[in-house]
C-alpha cells in the first residue's frame, strides 16, 4: 500500500498467472456488489477500477474493507446450507438451540478443503448439571423426532463420553485467510511484491503441491512459496469467476488470460455474464444451461466454446460485424483449461492452452448457417462417448 495525499492506496498488479489475474478481476467485480458498495460508502472507500486500486483514509481501513469483501464472497457464494442441523448451548439463556450446518457448494468442495470449524468453547456432557442434562435430553429427543432432519443429532465425540461435548456457539464453515497487506522481508512468489507473506496451499492455488506428488504440478514454483495479501485475496476471489463443469468425480475448470489487467477486464466483458451454479442430479456447470455429458478436457472445452459462440454470435450479428476481424477481436486471446479427478484430493491430469477461438467460431458459423445448419450441442453430443472412462 502507498500513501496518496492523506489517502492509502492498495494497488493490484498483474502477476502473469491466469488464476490470480482473473481473481483480481473477480475481486473488482465483487467490489460492485450492492452490499459491498454500501460497505465502501460506510467506510469511506473509493474503488479505482481503471488502475485496479482501492483507496481509503487509512491502511487499516483499506485492509479491513478488502478482508470484508473476501469474507462476503466466501459466505455468500461458496458456502451453502445443508439439510442437516446441529445443537449448541446458549450460556446466556441456558437453552439448547439449533444451528444450520453448511458445506461448500459442489464446485467449491471439489477444489477446496475447508477447515472444520474449530470449537473453542465447549460444554462437556460430564460437566453438565442435572438441570442441563435434562434440558439437553429433552431437546435432542425433540429435534430427532423431526422427520425432515436428515441426520440424527448427538453430542460431538460421542464415542468417548469423557470427551462428548456441545459447542457453546454456532460453528461456521469458512476459508482460513491471512490477508496481510503489509510489506516485509520476503518477496511474493507470484507478483514479486515485498511482503511478510504466507505459505499458500491448494486453496490459494489449486495446482500447488509438494514436490513428491507427481500427479499434480506446482506451476512455476520450486520449494517454499510465499504469497502476499493481494495475491491471497485474488486467489480466493478466482473461484467466483472460473468456468467449470463437475460431472461426478470429474472436474473441469477454465479461465482466460491476457497481457494486462485492463485487457483481461475487456475479455471478461465479452464473455457470457456469470451464471449461478446449475445442478442436474450429479452434473453441475456454470457456462451453459444445456445438459452436457463430458469426461475429458477436450470435450468440456468444446462445450465451453459453443456457449461462448452462442453468446458472441448474437452480439456480432446485432452489430453487423460478422467477419474475420470481428471474431479475431471478440474471441479472447488465450484460455487455459485443466481437468482432473476428485479422489481423496483433486488430482489434475491435464492442462491445455487454447488461442484460436476466432478460427473455431468461423467453423461453427459454417456448420450452423442456413436451413440445414446443425445444432452444435447435438453434433458434439453424438461424437463424444458417454461412458465413464479413466482420464488419460
């Protein structure tokens, strides 16, 4: 951060990494969410999108604002209520109450291993008074008679009665973050910024892995990596903007990239606006409403291209721009896609860079034109083998 005439400025800079740079774009999109605009007004924060900076009256204020936006993003878009509830003890009222249990969405749970909420305040069964024990037994009986309750409620660590307890507050699932924007003695492994930093994990960068795990890869980095607060914030925000398809244990993700953040921002403006997660049985996708069955990276990538083409062709047609130059301009410069399998952890099996969307869209033009034009989803659906096979 730097001081600008009685203002502190936190300026985000491109890293050259497609996950983090798109994460910066996602973060600045999040700054425009109504609840965050209201928060910015309340805290005296100014968002300067043109230079990808956040300004406020103090370094602490700017840091607090960015942290709050990241937390809002996680709690609103990454975490979803389950059908289960659990019980906690309200020490102020002396009553046992229910809280809604949560989990990551199907997409986020495929990439993120969130920490189980740490319970620091506990009421142990062995320490309950007779009155508390009676209230607890009655509450548990009442809660478990509810037929809509999917899982039975019981004390934590119930297999060992000496350790069985009830939390004394409603635990919350979250993503552990540091988000330290101060300078320090280290250099960020991603953007080169001076920072105290933290050691990133697969939550911050899904390809991060130890050197002895060869099924994943640690792109561009050797040994211990350091991540600054700016890159950490972007790394968490990237989950909200990535294009994905989850089919059972198969995971496909894709992001565009460009030379500068301004250019990448314009690329994202060309892409079909972000859609909410669509779930059909065990199939989840956020770039098309069509039901697609794809297992391999190439198959998923074709469907992503079709979704982009169907959106962009209307834009091109409405402006009478249907020519090679239009496709070259509108088709983003680079896309990076990865596919993997979620076992105990996500194992990426293949990653691909694609740069010729313009040529592909011209091909789509050719096969869809006229009365005899084909439906692209049906065409490629007939070509792809719809059976569960091991990724190559």
